[in-house]
């Protein structure tokens, strides 16, 4: 039976498939490489994407603690305990100074967040999608559907960045 979030689920699943394929044959060096000044590594983009999804589906939309906090991911990532730290506003120097954890650890966090998203989205009703609330950083009330649309756009944008970097490092032929 169709759900209120089917379009979002489809877009996100296609994006997750793109990310999975793009990451599949990257070396750890390529995963962690900052390709040029004022650019982010695949590792940083994946961390940021995971943090944004975690904060949206837990704190912003449901007033629940994030997986980042409840599962002590900040300790695993050797970062300060700050549930709002998602990489927004980071300077180039902060990105360069960031030490990504082992790739397997990053993938574990991404998988946990992706699993939580896969549980949450199909459960949404049309009435829940139309509820309005203030969802930072935007100060005006907006519908849950609009917030999820923004979250999906952000996720797809970052998935595209990961795919682009993969193509830059490895060339064509990875997406089929």
C-alpha cells in the first residue's frame, strides 16, 4: 500500500544506491583525500550527510535523541559531544584538521542512520506529513513534508558530490 513518503523513499533509495556504488571500489586513500583547496573529502561528505539525516529524523522531526548521541558516535569519531555539529559553517582549516575514523566505522554510522530512516519514513501518515513546526535552522514553521523535501535534496546533493569525486578518482564505468 502506498505511503505518504513514497516519493521521498524512492529518491533516497536511488541516492543510497549511487553512494554505495561510488564507494564500492574507492581506496581508503581516495576516501579520505581532500581533492583541492576548499573542497571536502568523500569521508567528510559522508559524515556530514549522515549527521544531517540523523539530526533531521530524530531531533528536528521527532524530538528524539540522535544516534550520534545515544550510541556514543562522537567518541568513536574522536569529536566533542555536540549533537548540533554536522559540519555546517566549518572552515577549510577545520575540514583539513578533521581526522576521519576508520572507513568501516564511518560506514557503520551511515548504515545505522540509513536503517533508522528506512524505519521512519514508511510510518509517516499524510496527516503527519502536513503537520507544521519550527525546524531549525529555519525560523518559520513549515510542514514535515517540506522539511523532508529539503533533507532529501541535501542528501541527493551530497550523494552527487560523492559520485563526482569517485568519477574524478577512478573514471567512468562504476555506475552500472
